């Protein structure tokens, strides 16, 4: 009796195992393993070089465009009616200086009165008289409310972008 037709179509690198299943030989595994290793080595070698090399340079300046500088220092006056301006918007890293132009003592501190915990470190820690100053550099983005600790009804805010 001749063997069944499906047995005559088996490639030489396949072996027939118990139950009639086909199994790949060790040579096939070596070829597949070699391809996988080549792919991994190719990825590791070229992963940093996937960006295009023929990119078009982008101009960094445009003629006749006004240059706007980002101030790194802002000033707020404290007068007999409160802080002026009451609210300012600054860039991250900007220093704000409060100048006492009032007849009252000034102690600039972060909200919430009396704990000053909204922005730890933003606290003058003492009251000062006329023409005295206090500066703080804002390194954290947010809307930071503040007040005069010795006159808490005088308040303002610094928006840091």
C-alpha cells in the first residue's frame, strides 16, 4: 500500500513525529534564530540614526520682527491702598520685588493667612518700613496668592506661566 499523499509532500527539513504531527528540524531553528539576532543587532546599531539627514534648516530670526525680551524682574509697589498692580503675570524664573511706599509696615507672604503654606518659602519673615524691599524668584508654575501679613486685607497674586 503506498503512503498517504500528505506524507509524500513533507519537506526534507521536517520530521514526522508520533501522532502524525510535523516538526521543524534543528537547521530551521538555527536559520530563524540567526534572523532574529540579525534584526536585534540591526535595531541596536541603527536606532539613533532614524532621523532624516536631508532636513531643511528652519530660520531662527525673521527680518523686521520686533525682538521682545522676557523680563526676569518685575516690581510691585505697596502703598497706603494696597499692592499695585494687584495681580501680575510672569514667566517661570522671574524675580518679583515688592517695594514698600506706604506709611504702614509690609510683610509679603504666601496665602493662606496666617500659615503661608500655599507656596512654602514665599515669605518675607519680617515686617519692614517705608522704602524697604522684598524679592522672591518664582520657579514654580501656578497662580500664587499673597498678602501683607501685618495687614491681611491687602492682597495680590502672581500668575507664573
